[in-house]
């Protein structure tokens, strides 16, 4: 049976590469987007033009009604979702004392509530079918924390706690829940970082480089595959050895 995967925040960066990789591996792929409709539709057209099965579907994952509607759209096109990749996320680089309540709430709405919404809806069929793979995208900063990124670090640490707890709860239903916590990755989100800081991070990294979106997509694919059927509640952190 051909499996269906939903990748949230899939119009750019890690999400885009993950959606592309799953499609090339034979999955039906739902490409979720919120504001980047044109980029998501372009990826859909590109992959479908290669004879692959993808569908761009819009939804703000922080809004439950939009998530419910998104899953209904996917089920009409491909059937039930077998693999959920919670990748959608935002950040805010500010001194903790300068973060507004609205900014704090927005980060947790997307990074945590979005994951909560998608997991609850996806688990309806996963528990019934006694099968499912959930991969939540955290961050190395969810392990280490980072100055001027308290809200982001806290939200990504929460992703790890959420993953471990949910893995224990749904394990008896043969559902695997894991998290990928990327290190420094060459993404659009990170391109605002001073090149001198990037060079310093490369020097501190045993492998001597930053990661690529493809590196993270491969890790996500592994955790979503049956190669990892005895792995659950774990944190896989592709970071070049920067954090061990």
C-alpha cells in the first residue's frame, strides 16, 4: 500500500526538501503551507511533473478548524495520513526582556499548538489502524538553549518533552513518535546570521561544516521508515558533532 505523508511548513527549507525526498521515495505527499502558496504550488507542479503524487494544501496549523479541513482534503485525495512530519516553525531573535507577549504567544502557537493540533487529528486514524509515524522537528537549541532566543529555545525544548510523552502513550498502538533536532543548517531562516559567526560555528564543529536541508530530510525519512520500527521517543540531532 502506498503511504501518505503530511509535511507541515513544506514550502521552503527543510520542509521543502523533506517533501521532495518523500515524493521521490514513492509516498503520496501533502505539502502544507500557510502564507507561501506560490512556493508550495510551484513545488507541487515540479514534483507532479516528474510523475510523483503531491498536493499543496494550505492551513495555519495553529488553527484547529484549518487543520481539520486540511486532513479532510488530504484524505479525499490520498486517503488517511500514515506519516506526519511536524516541521512548521517560526523564531524570534530578541533579548528576553524585549519579547512582547504577542511574540511569545505566536511562537508557541505555531511551534507547539500547531504540533498539538496536527498530532491529535492524525492520531484518530493512526490509532484505529494500529500504525503511524510521527516525526517532530525540534532544534539543537531545544537541547542547549541560546541567548536571545529564549522563546524559540523553550518552544523547541517543549517539542522534545511532547515527543517523549506521546511516544509512551501511543506506543501500545504501534505508533512511533520521534524528533529531529537540527544543528546549524543552511536555511533561509539562518541566512541572516553574520558570516563571521557561521565561520566560527564551522570551526567549532568536528565535521567542519554546517548542515544542509537534505541532511535533515534524510534523518526524517529514516525515522518515518520501517528501518526505525524499534525506535521511539528519541531525539536525533544531526549537528556535525557541535553538540554531543
